[in-house]
């Protein structure tokens, strides 16, 4: 079975994608300026598409493509 996003949560500097299998995927919140500027309440109001490939925050008009995010490998990783 392919890993899919089942939930989202945040700390002060990260976005976490809780996955159907395995550990949560973690990303720097500063990659998402709209989410970084959003209130905690706005961040908590999201929807995951039925195919688990998009996450939407309707109040702030933000969306994230999950497969693209999971496949992204910045050149600066590991420094």
C-alpha cells in the first residue's frame, strides 16, 4: 500500500504530515509562507482530498500537493 497523508499538524517551525504508514513527514514551515503567517485556528481548518493527494486550507486559500511535497529534495538537504 502506498503511504498517504491522513492528518496535518504543526509546531512553531514545522509542518508535519501524518502518514498512513510509517513516521510523519516533517517540513520547514518557512517553505509555506501563507501557512507560516496563518493563525493556529486557520492552520487547523483543513481538508484532505479523497485521493489524499491535496491538502486544502479554505480560509486562507492555500493548498499543498502531497506527492510533490514528498518527492521534493532540496539541494541544501543534509548541510
